[in-house]
């Protein structure tokens, strides 16, 4: 189902002459048509609250060695995620917002809960992609395979209004896959899925996911979002029609926060 091709995510900012390029992916699904990607950091996590707060104390009393890496969202975090979905993905007078058709998320509870709020607000399905958890700091230190997460059924039962799509085996059983390659495969699989191929995708992941893709080391605000547009290269007429061209560029046209070192990058006014 996969043809060996390479995808290049090129992040180019308006009025800024220097673009950031990352080599992304080695294998892609045939006949994949790239869609707009919105990359979102998860919302406010409970373990980063003051130690004396009621929510932190509640979490700390239940956390143990098996799940201390997996804090949930605060109440404010859930509200922030829903409000972000409502405001950021709303149609704009200046630029048309593409229709969102699916939310993909890291298996960490804070990411799934963020994705649930977004998916519920936008009335779209959600899919947990375990590979997206590899970029989290806890996974880097402990190894994702050693960490345990609540099953999707746990979240589905708590949120009956949200449709959870089954996770694909090839998204859960690959070890040590770099995040860039995974992004390429998610994009390809999304385009090949008739249930969601008509629209853009939201990917909910981690601070380190954004830092890695953008090659920056800075504070990434909760629900910080990048908007990536596909820029497919010209097709080679000699190449088989079922394969992707050798490269696929994505342009970062908007960030909801200011990226240090890129003062001309398009970002929301007043964003931190």
C-alpha cells in the first residue's frame, strides 16, 4: 500500500526571505492528495498548576508510577480547547477557513481531551494515533512503548457525542518512527479515507512536536496552532500515476503565537 517516496515540509513565512525545511517521510500511501494541516499543542495540563491548587492536589493523589507521565487537562484547559476551536476555526472575513473533517491526536490524555473538545465543537470524528506520542518529553525519556494510556473506549464512553474512529495498526506498531515521517503517512491516509478526505485535518500533539518541525526552542502556548498548506510539486509525467511525486512542500502560512527569530511570521495579534 505504500510507495517509497520522500516528502518535504517547507515552512515559509510571509515577507520573510528564509524558509525552514524539514525532510519528512520515506513512505506514503498511493494516490494521496494532501490536505491542509492544523497542528495544535494540547491545552492546559493539571500538573503544571500550583502545587497548592485543588486540581493539582486531586491529580497528585491519584498519580502513581504508571500514569504520572499522563496528566489530564484542567477545567480551564478544557474550556480553552473548546473556545480555541470555536474562535480559531471559525470562518474569517479575511480568509476562508477550510472545512475540518477529522482530528488526529497523540494518545496522551491531555491531547485526547483537547482533541475531544475540538472534535465535539466542530462535529467531526477523532482518531488516536499512538505514533504522535513519540515526540512528548516523557516518551523521549521513558520510551513510548513502556508507557500505558487509557484505551480509546474509556474516552468514547465519557464522550458519547464524539465519534472515535478505530486506530490503524500501522500507526500504532511502528517503533522509533520520526515525527516527520508519521506526519506524511497521516496526511496520505487521511486523503485515502473517503470518510474524511473531503476536508482539512487537525493534529493535536505536543510542544516538542512543534519545536521539532519548526526547528525552534521556545515557549509554545497551550493550544498554540500552526496552519500548514500543501504545495505539491509538478507531477513527472514519466512517473506511475499511482505514486506520489518525489517531494511535497507544506507552507506554514499562520501561527497563533509569535515565533522567536521570525518577526515577520504571520501570527495572531496580541499572541504571546
